[in-house]
C-alpha cells in the first residue's frame, strides 16, 4: 500500500523588509556607539601602559643598583625595592592584557559594524516581500551545525588554557610566596642563606613571567596585529624549535605583505594547530612549513615525516582534540578557502591550505 503524500508545511514568513532594515539600523547605531567607547578606552589604556612601562623600567633599574651593593643595603630598603619592582611588573602585565583584549574587541565589533552596514544597505534595496526561511546547514559530521561545533571547539580550547594556567603559573606563584616567606624568616639570622633564597626567588619569578608570556603569545600574539602574519610565523616556528625538540623549517615565498587581519589570524591558527598536532601526536623527526603569498591567494603547507593517521577516522571523530581538523576546515570554508589533508599510517602527514586574500 502506497504511503499517503506528506502534507506540505509552509515556511515561516520573514518580517517585512522595512522592519528588518529598522532593526539593523538600530543595532548598527548601538554597535557604532560601543566601538567609539572602546576606541576611547584603548587610548586611555595605551597611555597607562606607557606610564607603567616607564615605572617598571625605573623600578628594575633601582633594584639592580641595590643588588650591586647588597651587603650595605638595609633590609627594609631591599624589601621595598623588591615589592615595588614586582608590583610594577604585575600591573604592567595586567594592563597589557587588558589592552590586548580591548584591541581584540575593537576588531570584532568593527567587523560586526561592517556586516550590519552591508545588511542595512542590502535591505534598503530589497522589496518589502516575505520569503521562505533558509534552514541552518548541518555539517557532514554527526548532523551537527557548524556553528555549534565551532563554539564547542572554542570552549575546549579555553578549558585547555585554564588547565595550563593552573598547572603552570598558578602553581609557580604559590611556590614564589613560600620562597618569599623563607627569605623573611632567615634574613636576620642567616644573611648568606637569605641571599641564596633571593637569587632563587628572582630566577623563579623570571621563569614564571616567561611562561605567562608564552601563554599570552599562544593565546593571541600582539605582534600579529602590529607586524603581521610573516614575522609572527617566524617567531612561532623559532619557539616551536626551542621547546618541541622537533626541527621545523619555515619557508616564505611570494610577496610579503599585510592582508585582512581576520584572514591572517585564521592562517596563523591553522599553522599553530597543525604544529601542535605534530608535537603531540605525530612522533615526527622533522616538519616543513611553507607559506606562499600570491596576488590573490595565500597557500600554506605543513608536512611532517611522522606516524600519520587515518584521515576519515580523525575527521569523523565525535570528540576531536584541540580545535580539531574538522573545525578548521569549516572555518576556512566559511571564508572561501580550502583545507586538504593527505596522510596514511606510517607515511607522515601533509596539510595544505588555500585562502583567497584579495
């Protein structure tokens, strides 16, 4: 017996075009207002960063002078100098982090303003006629919308950073407090041991500060905004060589120039994620990174001689590690790019990205 025909369900109607236009213009005005407020905050924060940088330099210079005459410097003066230097360094670090966040917010809202402006302009030319709703496309993996996968990947990355901060700088700061208390207890009774403890404390502070700077660079390198993609990649590959033990060679060809910042960010994140995969999973002894910048297209290739993997299994994994190759492909596809993965068990991996940049 034949199944009865399914009853057609009419698509929900959109609001009239003029109403959508009014909503878009109202949202655009609010976003522009927020953008102006952030511009003012960035100017104020930049001035404060400059002031704190001078204060930090002065405190460090004063502390260096006292250390050169450690035997004759009264204990209270030395304690004040150390406290002042650490406080100046901490305030400068926090303020630079705040400035970096404001600059990131400025870029995001700026893109949102441009998007709203395009919508508003398009609606002004659109007849006031309702049309069918367009469903959100689902990805090929598990029927889950791409935006959901991206949000989940972002949250996984935040969780990873929280674990790193907890196990790294947070634990180190606890040890610094204990060392400072030891210095206080032995300063009057054993000056030689106190000097030794202070030296170890200074070394520990320097190490912890460098770790925090490394985390900041991984999270959002400021030089990516200031200098662009190419210098940032050179710096990142150098750091990778120092810390991973896997020799990496970066080759840049074509016209070294700046292009849209969000595309520079995407390309940097792709290289960052691929090198992280090499370090964690590939068991490789070498890796090559190639960036070629043509007139209209940037091409990136990351190739290692590691253990390789089954591409289909990894792309269909329900819980990818880190940002994940599937999520990277979806992000790149949204920008009109293409990510191709070539790998097999025991034969290494090559990932190629093509991104339009004109």
